[in-house]
């Protein structure tokens, strides 16, 4: 299982079971986060919204690493900076949010995913990760969106959305889940529930919230899969016409939008 993470603006790849690494030496890292995954997130896959949040050095110095751990950090990690803090969170929701602090300025951070120690061995071996998207930041401040839950009012340095991939949860379905989570909903409130400590906030959704999100997710998944089939049918229509020596025309959708089978008809260009 591998992941991409960002350390001071650079995207880097690390392996799930290896120590996190950095473009700089690991002993320059000041905020080192391990995200333990379990429950439905590990068993079925999902998405994790990562929010690194820079804070003043004074606030960072007041943080006690041990009070920001749900589990002990994994063994075998490379040394980090003197005074650096190893943090851990545990998440299980198929749509989860993780916010963590790091010192602003020259402060560097890293994060990694690990299955919960008691997780099934097959789940540990057959789960992967991928970077789905990176949020934008203001060109002047270098900061992204303001947090509306967890560390309310603070701004991250660029959201990173990670896919936890399992069979049936690939990049296409993962992106559909992101849309289902982020889709504006007037009522009821879909603000996640957070467990917030001095340097970390791990947030997920209750059963009622998740049912609504899951319904939107399923609808988006079905629509996305139909679009994929439509593009394949459209491509086959043009290729079929080309094989017959026909060109310059266009393929018209003859079947109902969203329905199967998907039928395109090639029409020659009218002279």
C-alpha cells in the first residue's frame, strides 16, 4: 500500500509499511503523523481529506505529543527533528477528515497510513492508496480553506484528498464519494463529528449522515459508470465508421440518457 503526501509543498511517495521520508532529511521533520485506519474504511475503502494546518511556533511548543496519540507510533520510524512531535489518529469512517498542526515558517511535516494493529492480515495486504486531488491555496498567504469544524477558523496549507482503495472502491468511485461529501446540502447539516486534541482532529459522520452521503455516492457512482460506458460506445461508433472508410460525420446518441444499452448512430456529413 502506498501513498502520496506533501512536505513543504512537494508531493512525495512513500510505502505504507516503510518509514516516511522527506525531500529533506527526516531529522528536519517537526510534525510526524501516523493515521491508523480500520473499520469500514479499511474493509471497504473510502476517502480521507487531509488538512495540514500551520500554527505559530509558540502554540506548537505548548503541544504535548503524547496527548495527541490514539495508538503508539509504529516501530522503525526514522528520527525526526529535535523537539519534533510524533502524532497519531485513528479513523474508521469511509469518508473521514484529518486535521493536524505543524509549526509555520520552516516547519516541515509528514504523514503516513497504517492499518490498525489488530486488523485482519488480508485487509492489510490488499489495500492501496492514491492521491485524488490537492486543494488550492492563496498565492499571497500560501493558505487554503478555513476550517468549519475541528480546528474552526484556522486555515490549512492545501487540502489533500486520499483514496483508500479496496475492491469496488477505485479512483472513479472515490471521486464520486468526494462529490457526495462536498455537495452543498441545505438541510440537514452534514458537518462531521470530530475528536479534537491540541494538535489533531479526526472527524467522521454518524449513521444518519452517512446514509444520506452513501445514497448520493451510489447515485454518483452509477452516473459515472454510465458515462464511462457512453464514452466507450461513442469511441466504438467513430472507429466503426472509420473502418468502413467513412469520415467527416458525427455520432448521435440514439438511446435514452442514462439508460442501457447505449446506442450511437453514425451520420455522414451533409453536403
